[in-house]
C-alpha cells in the first residue's frame, strides 16, 4: 500500500520569508557606537610660570646692576643730589628688611625671604592668572635681589647687609628690590579683595566658583548629557 504522506513538523520557509530574515541578522550584529562627546568645558588656561619668571628676572637684573653701580660710583653715606635735597643718591648698608626696617634680624629675614622664594615657586606650578604672575614675579625678583646681598656681601653668608642707594624725602633709603616687593604684595592683596584667584581666570563668582575651574556642577552636567546621548542612541537602535 502506498505510504500516506506524513505532516512535517518543520516549518516551511518561503523564499520571501528567507529574504526578509537576512536583514534581521544584519541588524542584530553589534554596531560600533561612537563614544559620546563630553560636555563642553572651559579649556585649561595657559600656565603663567614663564611670565612670572620673566618679571622676576627683569627685577633681579635691575636690582643687581644698580647695586653694583651704586657701590662703585657713590661715596658711602654722602648724599648726591638728584632733585635738590628731596631726591638723592645715598649709599648705605642695611642689615634689616625693606626700607631699613627690622635692623638687627638679618639671619631671620634671610630665612623668611628664602621661604618666600620657595613658596612662590610652588605656587607657580598651579598659576593661571596673569595678574598674579606679575605680582608674584615682582615679589620673587625683589626677594632674590636682596637674598644675593644676604648671601654674598659682608659680613658673611646669611648676615650680609643689603645695599640701598635711593633716598626720597623723609622715606628711608631703598633699592630697586624694595618697591618691587611692596608693589607686588599690594597687587596681590587687591586681586584677592576683588575676587581674582591665582589658579583661575577672571573673577570669582558669588558662590565661590571661578570661570577657569571645572566645578562639581559642570561635571554633573557633563554626566547628564552623556546619559541622555546614550539613551537616544539606544532608542534609535531599537
């Protein structure tokens, strides 16, 4: 007897269905998803260490050269008029601080000035503000100029007397380094009062953030944006 055809349990796939199945496999292949772009953030401001060192070098050079000329050309303790008796060249040896203050504490002042120089170099690695670079450069150049005298002039290292040579009215006799240090310090105080930090660009906002810094809010905004971009890409893939 002829065998009756048995019903096959395997589904019959038509050519059209087979043709439609191929794209499904291609769609199922993993796609290379481009890394989400990070949120736009302020570019790091250029470091100002070079500006700081340039200002310091100029002040140091002027201070050293003028002191050498003063020692060579001026008679000790005898005023040489520039503008009458108001402004004179007067060569003196100063054992104290700027403008002849704190005389008798030479070695203490030497150690303090050395600490100031080290501190400025440490700050220079994080320095961003150009105005802070100018102020710190003025202080650094002046401090190093007087340190040269402390280490290399009589009566000996750490006890050397600083050369002062310019007298203006009733003001104590001074040199190039003294007004540079004082002027730089005043500039830094003014910058701090008006909200300019040494490690940021521009003024500090009321909440304490500066435009040159990437704050916690900026990072949170960047994370939210990356999350939204990832969700949109997942929706497009579906």
